[in-house]
């Protein structure tokens, strides 16, 4: 005899768990593949100033050069030049903290600072030279340090990528603020690699390497952010419970003696 009152909740919970496990497995596979690809690219970049396809692609992109496009590409790279990334990261973190979005403030700070430290360390170890004017057009003024991986790309993926997900999660669905925030942050993340190549600041492989490792770093920070958000890690708990309402003689309204009277 079939039990019509069978509770479907356990079945639903099991299916949800299986989906979560599959999503986790796919994410882990993607992370591992990204890191393996980056590792292989880094090994070759350590011993090769540039690849043949680097030079071919960079010259093809620079073949599209015109004053208007040069202005746009320079503007895209602006947020990663000199001390600008430090300034905008500090302002954004302070703004989040001021509006009591403390998990967002800490997450954004970790994403930006961590990407800078990790990327600078890898640049020091790999020490790949920058493109030179004898091979390509060099239009970028901020070309300090080694070439692999691109610091601009790593910062944009970590900083603007984090802002993209915060805007997606917190801003009202369908609002113009959300649409604009998603478009601007997404555009900057996707276009900065092209900008660095167009300006002659990096080889294409420098930007690809930065996209590969910084995407994994962003995923790690976002996972931590979700945990902090769920546990209210950076929000102070109330030091005392709200007192119960009292009557005119100061006795709690839930006092059984009061109810008896």
C-alpha cells in the first residue's frame, strides 16, 4: 500500500546535497585546471622573454591603433597606474566599513592587498622582461617592474571582480544602479588585458597568466566572504539583551505574579 502522506523533504534535501557536491567538484576542477595552466605558462615565461605568438598577436592588436582607441585604452588602464589602485582600494574599503558593510570591507581589502603581494612575488621570481620598443610600440608610461604576470590584470580581477559580485548580491534586482555597476566592473575586468597589450606594457601571455591565477584568488576570497557574511564575523554582537517591557511599577509584563493579579 502506497503511503500518500510520505514526506518529500528528505528526498529534496538529498537532491540538493548532490547538486551542491557536483557544483563543488566542477569548481574544484576549474581551479585545478587554471592553476595547472598558469604553472605551465609561468615555467615557459621564466625561460622565454616572449613567445612567437605573443609578438604576432601584439602587433596585430597594435595594428588597429588610432588616437581615439589609444585614449580609451589608456583610460581603461588608469585605475592600475602608480598609486591609484592603493587609493581607490582604501576609499572603497573605508566606504564599506562606514556603511556597516564590514564583511565587504574586509573581503575587498583582502582581495586587493593579497593580489598585489602574490603578483609582486611571482614577478620577482619569474623576472620576465617587458616588451621593448624595437619589437612593438610602447605607449604606456607606467611600466615599472617585471612583465609576468600583469599586475594591472591581477588587480582588476581581484578588486573590480569582487565589486561585481557584491553589486550582484546586494543591489536591488533590475535597478539601474545594479545594471550600471555590473556593466562597469565587468567591462573593466574583461578589457584591461587588451588594454595592457595594446599599450605595449605586457605580452599577451602576461595577461593570460594574470587572469588564470587571479580568478582562482578571487574565488577563494569570495568563499571566505560568504562565510563571514553568513556568520556576521565582523559585526559586534549585542552586549546585552533588550530588556522586557515593564508595567508602571517596574515589573516585567511576563511576570507570572502580575498575570495572577
